[in-house]
C-alpha cells in the first residue's frame, strides 16, 4: 500500500512529480485553509509544510498536531526563517524536522524516504491474533514462499561476480551481507578489454523476489548499454530501464572505471551514497559525489562525469546505504565519519579485505545490538603501485 504524503504551501511541481514517480499518494493543499475537509477519512504518513512569509505555517503546524488524523504524523518543515523554527520549538510541537530553503529536489526526496522508513520502523503492530494463529499463518507463509525465495536466491547469486580481478598493481575486496534470504543490493566487477577495471554497486528498492528480478533487469541493462565510461553507462541503463521499471521502484548506483596503469579513475553516481577515497599522502578522506537520480527513476535522467587520480597507497571504498544510514540505540547515524576515521588511521600496508573487516566490526560495535534494516555491501580498491 503506497504511503500518503500531505503537502501544504509548496509550489514545487518537480518535487511533487518525483514523489508521485516514487509511488507515493499526494494530498496537496495550496494554503492549508481546506485542511479539515481534505483530511477527513484519510491516513497520512508524512506532512511536508512550506514556511510562508505570513507566518501562517507555524499555526498550520499547530493545527496538524491537534487534528486526529495528523497528530502523530512526522512533519518536514521547509524553513525560510530561523524565527519560524524557534517558534515551533517554543510551542513544544514534536516530530518536526527542518530543511532550509532553497533545497535541492534530491536532498528533499532523500529526507522524505528516510523519514518514511524510520516511521515504519517505529510503528506498532496492531494485530490482535493469538500466538497459535500467528504461528499457523507463519507456517503457511513459509510453505507458500519457500520455493520462490530459493529461486530468487539463486538468481541473485548469479548476478554477483564469481571472482575479483587480480593484479600486482592493485588490491580489491568485497563484502556482501543480505538482510534476508534475498536482498536488494547488487554489485559487479569486471576487467574490460582495455585492461581497465569497471565496478558497479547498486541498491534495488525492496527485498525478496521483486528485488532479485529488478537486479536481473539491472545487469541485463548494464550488458545491453555496452558503455565503458560510467556516466554514459548510467545514462544508457536509465534509458533502457525507466520505461520498464514499475512506479515506486528504482536502483541507486555508483559506477567507476579504474585504470591500474595510471591510477586514473572515471566515476558517476545515481542517487547512491558517495565513495570514500583515502588520499594516503595527504592523510584525508575525500567524498566522491556526483549528480544524477536513481536509475529507472526518471526518463530524462542525466549523470555527471567526474574524474580523479589514485596515488600508490590510496584506497577507495564504495558502499550501499546500510552503513551511513545505520543507527545506534540513541538514534545516532553511523554516517561517513566513522569509516573515514578508520581509513585515515589504517596502516599503510593494510589489505582491502582487512580494512572492510575492521569497518564492519566498528559498525557492529556502533549499533550495539540495534536491529539492522538493510543489506550491507562494501567494495574496496587500493592502488599498490
């Protein structure tokens, strides 16, 4: 069932179009004056409220906390003034997050997705079934889907590389841990005819059979695209997938092409976490970013071409979002700081495999028992000479 988002006071048609493309149902109120009528009989999952110069937005925020439909719904407040934030906090209105205007559509969509995900995690099960009824339902469900999950697992395993390229000029390692029998993560590494190393890491929305199926589509699109430069590859994959992929489904990707002879790298990103590049000589970690929406998300998707150099000793780590979005018991995010610190402080002779193990151990220690909600995939590349 799609999430329903209430949007008040926003004229951002591009944002509305993208949220609809993601599969969300939208209830739009231009000025909030018709809220009582619009909310009747509705179930709202998130409210986006655009601050206004007339300061009516603070009153609307208060109204949302008194209305039965929205009193426990998280609010994403688009702030035009720090005074508005201060007044909302002074009134004790809770479950409000702030994003400053002007914002990018990408940052807004990312924040919306995170808030909806966290709302689901915090939700309470309202079913009143007995333990016996639950157990019987689970047995039926296991019997019903066991065969499909086994097949999906085989499909997903066939998408992953059987081995990693080996060369005395670089070291590589990959770590892949699906959350369930079948996950939404996918990666592929191959040595091209040119001798360059092409790496793709992707995160398919959802889990289970549908994720495995879309993962298959992604690999087929990669092969059919037949492009070597990352931004051209993502653009062609998007062109092939966007008309076919269902609404609400998409694939975030980070793609790079590494030349082991020179250490030169081309890279591009589609809605995916940035890569972390340790510049060993400088003792710093640089985030490799790039513009571009998730593959299959938007028909006219464009991807920015970027280049960088890896010197001997430099290490690049790319990952899916389970690590940066992972939280501990206090609700703090693991983010990129922990990984960056580990990379900076790592021994110059550390192998990629050992580095990934240290990152995973540190991540587990940080979570301190909090349940993981997503697949975890990392790929490390180190230039040796």
